[in-house]
C-alpha cells in the first residue's frame, strides 16, 4: 500500500469516528488520561519546563 493510499484510508476512517471513539483512541495512545485530561506523564505546563531550564542542577 502506498503512502497516498494509506493517508486516504486514515482520513476516511477519521471522518466517521464519533467523539467517544476519538477520546478512546487518545486514551489508548496515552495522550489523555481516564478523566479526559492531558496525561501528565507526557505533557507538562510551559511554566514547569521554563523553571527546569532556568535551573539545570535541580533534581
């Protein structure tokens, strides 16, 4: 299957998904947690990242 065919297939599948199916996919991919919020293991607030870079010796 070519990249073009695969891309078309994925786009067509996405058009028919319900909101609940999208949420389930995002949870299975560990993007959202069980409450529907961004998974903190992978996403952090920009303020936390700025503080980390400001003090690289912080454990």
